[in-house]
């Protein structure tokens, strides 16, 4: 007899809670069974790894499940309609908020951009969406929440939204539509009507599908990132990182941003490394700037955007977003 989808959901949540509450004692028991001194660097690294991997994956599963349900209420066509006709600043705010909860990845940059331009959405509003979508995603938020607490996650989301809104507003004021590739303006984007309203069981199915697809793709990055973080946690001297990424070095923030831009990683891979860097004495502002550069200004996404916008607008986009990240880095170094 096939159980209702809601029953599976209750069972899923029960098992999730039981597994999460068991993490700490099981990790401690595992390390205690190893033939290693508990205070050794290797033992510290192993405990970090065996505790953080299941913790992060469990957090990732529950948040992706919830966000997968939320995303069923949005489609690219509905998103375009919501943003069309909005005044500049209000449009920037709404676009940045929608960028957090709507599907977006590098491969969808071109069709989304074409659809937004064809619908008549201002270029600045479009860029607020394009900045917010990769920079503030459910993976980054859940990992930050799990590793650093809700205050840091909220801080990250707030600063990311401010950067997205400001960057889009500035680009909109510069009137740079002439830097859109001509072929984009000539394309009539095909409209895709929204699907019929889904039943809640179908939305639950979409949540489980999101877990299978998203977690199935990012779990190797999670494991690899935590493995690197475990090595940093156990073996890298605190004074070494504090000297390079601490508050005292004024050049630390811009250098961290420059290092982060060419790196290709998603939030699942970079945030566990960020966790280890902070534990070893790196300053919060410098580390956040590095993380935002990796996630929000990655070279592959910039290359894909080059298909639809010309180099001057690419330079403006990178400069405005990069400046916002620098401000965040220096601000948090001054406050914390």
C-alpha cells in the first residue's frame, strides 16, 4: 500500500531530527575509538570532518526541501511579470528579493537576461536580480546558519541584498543599455505561461525532487570543502592566517577579493573553508569579502554574461559589485 506524500514528509522530518541530535555524541565516540591522542592535530581534523560533513548535509537537505516547495510558487515567466513596470528603486528591491528564492545558475543567465530585456524590465533591475541570485542562495544561508549561527547568516543575507540593490540601482542610473549585445535586443523571448496551480502533495514532491537534484550535485563540494577546512582547522597555525587575513593588514580585503574572483566554487565548497579560516584567526570582514567574491563575481559566470553584454558593461558590473564587497569587508572588520 502506497503511503500519502504527507506521511513520507512526517517520517522524513522525524528521522532528520533524530539524526541531527545524534551527531555530536557519535562524532565524539568515533574519534575516541581511534588510536590517536585526543589533543593531536590529526584527531582535531578528523573530529571536525566527521562532525561537520553529516551536520552540513542534514542542514542542506532540510533547507533545500523547504526552498524546493517555495520555488513551485515562482516561474521565470511569473518573475518577469512581477518585475515588469516597477519604478527603479522599488524594482531593484523586489528583484533582489526574488533573486534569493527563484531558480538561477550560470547556465540560465543568458535566457533570463533575454527574457527580462524583452519584457521591458529596466537593465538596473535585471542586474539586481543577477547579483542577488548567485550570491544569496539557500546553500550559502544554511551553511552559514549551521556553522556560525543565525546572526551571521542574517548579516550575510542583508549585506548581499544591499550590494545587489545598490549595484542594480547604480547601473540603472548610468544608462548603459547601449552595451547590450545587438542580437539580444533583436530576439523575441518566447513566453512560457505558468503551469496550472499545483496541489500541495505535488509541491512536496517538488521539494523531494529538489533534494535529490541539488544535494545530489553539491555533496562532493561539501565533502571536499570540509576536508580542506579540516586540514586548516587541525594543522594551520593561527598566527599565520591572522597575519594574512587579519584586521591589521589594510590590503587584506582587496587581495582576498582579487584571489576570490578567478576561483570557481559554489557556496557548498567555499563556506566550510571560510569556517576553518575564521576559527584560525582570519577576520570576519576579510573572510566575508573573499567568500562573496568567489560566489558573486566568479569568472565562469562573468564569461557567460559576456554572451549578452559588452565588455564596458562587464567592467561596470564587476567594479560596482566589487566595490560593494570591499565596503562590506572593511565595515565588518571595523565593527567586529
